[in-house]
C-alpha cells in the first residue's frame, strides 16, 4: 500500500505538470528512495505494535478468544 500511494502521487504530479502547467516533471529519485524506506519502516513498525499481543500468547488461547 505504501509504495502504491507513492507511485500514484508521483504519477499524478507528472500528469499535472505536463497537462496543466506545461512543464517537464523530473522526480528526485534520492528523495523517493528515502520516502519509500521510511514508509516501509512505518508500516512494519505499526504492524508489529498492533500484533504484539498475538506473539506473546499461545495460538490455542487466541483461537478460543476469537470463538467466544
């Protein structure tokens, strides 16, 4: 999801620059790479924080909680 949003935003910027402002869009790939790494890291950290309770409990206990 993170890379999809970044790709769509760069594409939208290029299209706006070309059709609306009549300028060439030249993306800075260094900034895009840094943004990609930050976005991936944030998604991983948030996912791990949201599932930390799952990692500390036995699977059968989690399944019983879900069934109740």
